[in-house]
C-alpha cells in the first residue's frame, strides 16, 4: 500500500525551498553506469517520487524527454510552478501504477523516495514500463549526515543527531529501508543485473536557515509537528539557538556545509 506522507501544501513548499538536487558525485555514478551498460537510447526518463522536482531537472541534459511523477498533488503543483526546461513535465500518479506503455521507458530513477513505495507493486511496474535493456537508479541520502563549519563539526553534528533522535519516534516504518542502506530495495529489484553502492559522498552548501528549513522537510518532523505542534516548533527554535551558539554567529545566513553519504541501487533489465 502507498504511504501518504508529504501531501500537505506547507510540506510541499518547504520542499521546494530547502531540498537539493542529487549531488554531482551521484550524478557521475549514474551516468557512468549508463555508459558502462552501453545505453544508446535516451528518449524517455522518469523520476518517480519527484517531489517538487529537484531530482528531476538534472536528467533533462541527457534525455530527450523527462517526466517527474509523484503521488502528491501539492508537490507536483510546486514542481510545475518552478522553472524547468521545456523537455521536463510532471504528472500526479502513484509509483505503483505508472501511466506509461509497456516497454516504453529508457531510464527510471527515484531519489529519496523509493523507500516510501509499495515495493512489490512498484517493481512490477518498473519491469513492465522499462524497455529491454532499460536501466534504473534508486538512490537516497543516508541518515548519518555531518554539519561542517570551521572546527565545530563534532558539536554541530551532535545537535543534528539529537534533533533526529527526538523526531525519530515519529518515523514511519519505511525509514528502516534507508537505515539498511537500501538492502531491501536491492533485494526487491527483479533484475539479475544489479548492484548496490553504499559509499557515495557529497557535500551540499547550506546556510543555518537552510539547514533548519531542510530539517523541517523530514517526514518524521512533519508528523511530529502535526502530533505536537508546540513541542515541534520549540525543537526548531532550540536547535537554531544551539547551532548559532556553537558557531559563534548571529546571522541565520551564515554559510555551512552538510556532508552526506548516499546509497544507490542500479540495475538493468534483461541484460
Ligand atoms: C523525500 S521526498 C523526495 C522528493 C524528491 N525526489 C527529492 O529528491 O527531493 C519523497 C517523495 O515521494 C513521494 N511519494 C511517496 N510515496 C509515493 C508513492 N507511492 N507514489 C509516488 N510518489 C510517492 C512523496 O509524495 C514525496 O514527494
């Protein structure tokens, strides 16, 4: 069954503002996989669970047509409003029922989303819509992120871990699929030719405000906010105060960096 999170308008707009594209390193891993597999058809790529489109746009430089799909109307509305090239379009639909013909898609990707899907139904759709020799890349950033600023990395990362611990009691069960580095996703992919990479590192430039905004995009934070609005808001305020104190700055626009590990499950149909 599909898990209906990320649906609210407010959640969708924090997404557009604070989420980031898959890091360069991950993009390199994906494109060199397609090269190794000698993929020659670049007609149609689909980004399933595209949210407000951050993970969709980078495909536009390689594929003739890119379609981002998401179960959430609010997310797709945000994606449509944001600037995007003419070869990118968006559709509301569940990952478990993709509106594409059999054997019609060259590449399916999903960033920070596949763990939310009903895996058996989604994988059936993947097998159905992919062309023979079509490829997939299912990837996510992991939970062991680090915040870097001058010599405060350890303390800042500790603050992040405490934030995560407080919100984790509101985590959906499907977050376990991220905790196991996509092993379950790997096992569910019905292709012989597949691999799982667990050590793709990337750094994303943020500001303090951006970090706090990003934290608020977490589904577990949004669930916490619905259940205990006052406690959730004060967690953000307190986290903000502690981050500024540790960094010894007062401006929310002070830049810092978030370093993240990513995992990717890559596969090729029929080869
Ligand atoms: C963490 S967000 C990732 C969004 C985007 N890929 C990104 O990188 O920012 C997960 C997205 O998956 C979508 N989603 C969850 N379950 C879904 C399903 N069953 N079918 C399609 N989309 C789904 C949510 O609506 C949400 O936009």
